[in-house]
C-alpha cells in the first residue's frame, strides 16, 4: 500500500522544538529511538490509521542562518541531550530537511525576535499581503516538489508580545482588503503564517502563546476554505502540573488561597521571554488555568526568568497555600525540572499525527478534541487535564466504533 506523504512545515524550524521534532522523526524512522513521550503511542490510539514517522516530510521557515545538524550539535553541547551517534546516523535526513527550509519574511516580527535574524535572504515585505503571498508561494512549491498529500503548518517559533485586535479583525471581508496596507501593525508575524496556511486550505497548529490564527476573521476564512486548525500554547511542564493538581483541590473541596510559580530557563525561548512585552503573553496563558478549573481566582504570581547557563532545562518551583477542614491552612510545594524542547517535540508529533487523522476523516475547522495539548485551547473552556484527555480518547473510540 502506498503511504501518504504528510508535509510538516515548521515555523521557527531551526529552534529547539523544530530541531528535536526533526531529529526525533528521523531517529524513530531508523528504529534508533522508541516512542516514549508520544501520547499517540498509548493503547487508546492503537489501530488508528495514524501516519508513521517515515511518512512525514519536514520543511519550514526561518530567519536564522543555520541547519538542523548544526542546531542539534549546539543543543547537545549546551543542554547535554541527544546521542551524538543518532545525530550522525540521521545526518542525511537532517540535511535533506534543512534544504527544504526557506527564509521567512521579516514583517511583523517583534523587536527582540528581529534582533535574532541573521539569514541575509530573509525577505522584506511592505504589506501583509506581500508577506502572506510569499509564504504561500513557498508552501505551494514544497507541496509540488515533494508530492505532499496533506500539509500541516505548525508554529513552533518564538513568543510574540500580546497583539490587540480591532474591528477590522472581526470579519474576513473587512480584514482582506486591509492586507494591502503598508506597515507592520496590521498583523504580527505568527498571524501571517496562519493566514497563508488557512487561506490555502492547509492545516494549521499554533504551539506557541502568540496570536497565530486566533482571529475571528481567520476563523471565518477557515470555514470557507475547510482548513483544520488548533492551538494555542503547548502544555508541557509547570502548566501541565497545574492542570493536573488543580482538579484535585476542587474535587476535595480544598480552598486554594494562593498559588505562586517561579520559572527559570535558558534557551532561545527564554531569551525572547526576557523581553517584558513578550513575557506578558506567556504569563497570561500560564496564569489563567487555575482560576478556570477552580471556579475562583486565588492570589497568584507567575515569574519567568532567563538564565543562559540553564540551556534548554526549565526549572519551576511552585508553592500552593490552601485551606482545609476547620480552617486549617496547609501547603503543597513541588519542583519541576524538565528539558523544554524534549517535552514539547513529542506533543508536536502527536498533534501532526492526529491532525492528519482528522483530515482523512473529512474534518474541517476547529479541532476541539485536541484541547489536552494546549494551555489555552481554542473553542474550549474546560482546562481540567483529565476531562480534556477523556474527550480525546472518546474521539478515538468513536472512530474505532464507526
């Protein structure tokens, strides 16, 4: 049987997550790595027609001049991850994927991210329409040259500052003509990629806290083009713990009076988040989960600090003060230390596999059943991780039973 070729187009391809995804797919395809960390390797997902690692063809956009192999080596040196023998064994796949990465437009980049751009070929665009068309041209060329059956555009780039939406963003008919306006204030970079994907009818996933496709006008467009989409902000570490622990307090009727979380890490995402405006986007998505699960908002503090020597390792210290029977005050503390990109990458692969499954089923629009993967799931108010995961497994059971 001829296997489908699924294109995985990574925005921010040479970053830690994109590099880990690319190496991980190659290592699994060669039988070097097992599938620990992949949700879709669990029993509820067995016997579903999910794409295998070798079915994915990786490409992407970047503003930094490097390669997957160079990024993997840098990652190994700075964070102590990746077996060097795997990098060597997968060099052909890494080089082939690097050749499919294109320079992205600079329009709409935040100042801190623009400062990272060193790829001389990264293109200038005067209008959002020019930038979107340039992205779409690259996507079309990738599909044609690689005989892609289904293209998934996945944002794993750096976090942007919050972007305010106005009246023109509410409907596609009002946004579309404004795309020709000169300037960088109409849409941020992440939204340009989302628009190019969805306008072309391609699937789109936003794994970052950036705006991406979270615009009413783009949602309208997705209904017209039949594009699948989901987001936003992958739930990988401290917030995953919050989504697991907060239901416990709710179900035991224990009143949380305060929840404080301090985070330190040192990768490029940490460098970008060291910018106060970019940090705001991340803090918002990390902070909202607890109140939505508990039904009330306890006092809370979330800090994110950049320490270069930490590399990709993120440490979170959380202090939870709660009240029990007869007004007794108690405390729970935990420390989470995880390798950020190694936690995120398998979820990116899961999302790509499940998006392709939904595409094959004829799905369109928002994929709410993927809520368990995100801090701020679009179209879903439920943040209890267990209820979110139940929704995903029920979806799988329905497919098996149909």
